[in-house]
């Protein structure tokens, strides 16, 4: 090669090598930055969720222990009243009915606010009760199956809250007549599968403009569990959520 | 002849991702199909190029046609990764086709080694890759080094960065000797081989189903 051509060739080769180094440096910087951002995000949402859960537990415990006990006492006293006439008996029965209704609602609020109380019986029993209580008034067919190992309190709370939020969304928006909730362990992951036969939704539109906090709450808990979520849905085709939780 | 054989062997490194794509095809999420088709098309073009070199002495006609198909498939790939406005993709495709016609039919002929369109589309792919990487950073919550889209976009940055650089040199017709031009292409062959290995890695990382992710 002519000396000038050699210089041009070396310059081009140098340029390519510089580009290679730049790309490698770019990848290293970007991966490092992303890891830090992810760790900060998880720490941030972790402390927020933990604080919220604590506050909920406090309020729910007050409601359950004080108000629940008071209502039970009032009901017992009403049962002790010996009614002289039909009108009084009707008022007593009406009051007892109302107290039962208030106690049911109180139980529902407790379910929503304090999973810990119910998680003492184990996640399986807590989810079963949650599904029964929340679909009690609506005419919804439930298919529940649980075949997974026990989780620690923190992870069980996240799973409980995820199912609660999914159930809430289904009850509020989907108009479903059947719900299926399956928790299974396969290889190194626990699969939580939640499906309904409701009206479904446009996934792309939700990603573009997330509305409400329900799905965001689910995503936050999914992140904290280091799980993955897959959603299969379309308008008028129901919704299927698959959450893959790494088994520890 | 020896360096020609070496270049054939290096260029056939595209067979690695092509083979992996065949093996994993049933498990590859469909939004990656344009890239898979591009890799298979690349392998077919390599084989056709060798046949053309031995039969007619030049592979410029099929290469000039291949780069147009490559550009359109890459645009389709970026489109299938993103839902939203199609305007920018149609605009880029329309402009690209116009540049290809100008370069290959109006200014030169298909039988010449034309660089204007190659430099142009490399630059467009670089722009789309940068945009895609910024989207990944905003949405991804997993290890970036296992993210197929991230690996592919980084490969695009490297490969099309080098390609636009070398094609621009070629476009200016600096009057370099055949030996220098050949050595420049040898650099590009090695860049191509590194990119093919990265594509193979990306093929292995392609998920079977699309994870649901909301932006931060």
C-alpha cells in the first residue's frame, strides 16, 4: 500500500476501534446506572408499601377489636330482650339484621386492610376466605386451587394483596360470572394464575395511559416479589393474569 | 484467494444465529419475527453472493437489493417492538425507498457498489436504536444484559455505526486502491462477525411470551 493509503487505513481502523470502545463503555455505564436505579426503586417502593401495610394493620386492628366486640355485645343484649308484642320483636329482629350486616361489612373492611390477621391461618386459607367473602354478594362461580409451599409473612402478604387487587378489579369492571384462582409450584417458580370470563380490556391502552391505582399496586408488589407478570386479554374476551414468583 | 476464503468463513458466522433461530423458533415471541426473517435472509444472501461471485464475478446486484429489504425489515422490527404512531416508520420507509431509487437507479446502476443508501439507512437504524434504548431504560425492571431488545439495539449501534462510517468513506470516492478497499471490507467482516455472535446471544434471550410492564 502507498504510505498515504496506509495512514488512511490505520485511521479507519482506529475509528472502528474507538467506536467499539465507546459502545462497550456505553453498555457498562448504562447497565450500572440501570442497576442503581432499579435498587433505588425497589427500596423506595418497599418502604412505602411496608409503611402503608403497617398503617392499614393498625386501623383494621382498632376496627376489628373495638368496634367488632362492641357490636357483638349489642347483639347479645338485644337477644336478651324479651319482646312483649310483635312490633317490638320486629324492631329487635330488624336491628339484629342490621348489626349482622354491619359486622359483615366490618369483616370485609378487615379483609381489605389486614391480611396479617387472616394469614395466620396460612395463605391458602386466607385466599379461600378472601374469595368467598368478596364474591359473597355477587353471583360469581369460584374455582380455587392451591398447591404451593408456605411463604414467609412478607411474601404471603404481597401475594394476598395481589389477589385482592385482581379480585377488586374483576368485581368492579369486568362483570365476570366465573373466576379461577390457581396457585401452583412448578420447578423453581410458583405460578399464580387468575382468570375471569368478564369483558376484558385493551392492554396497550392501559400501558400507554395507566388509569387508577389497582394495576400499579399489582405491579409494585410484583416488583417487590421479583416476579414476572403476563396478561392475556382483549375487549370481550375475559382476562388471564399469570404471575411467576421465584420460589426461595 | 486466501483472504477471500477467510471472508467467506467470517461472513458465514450469520449461520450461528440463523440456526439458533430455527431451533428456538417455536419459543420465540412473535414481535421478534422481523429480525429472525432478516437473519435468515442474510444467510440466503451470503450464499447467493458466493454463487454470484463465482458465476458473474460480482454480487453487487443482490447486495443492493438485500440492503433495501434489510432496511424495511429493520423498520418493521422497530415498529413491532412499539405500539403507537406508524407515521415515523412510514416516513422513514418512504424516504429510504426514495434514497435507494436515487442511489441505485438515478445516480448509479444496480451493478455498482453504491454507498449513499447504505450510509443513510445505517444512520436511520442508529436513530431508532437510540430511541429504543431510552425506552428500555424507562421500562425494563430486569437485568439489561439478559434483555434481547437491549442486546439487539447495542449490536445495531456497533454494527451500523461502523457501517455508516465505512460507507461514508466509500461514498466520497477517495480514489483508494483495490487493496485498501479490500482491507476496509475485511474490517467490516470482523465487525459483522462480532455482531452475529451478539445476535446469537440475543436469540437465546428472546422470551417466549411478552412480560407486562408499566413505565415507572
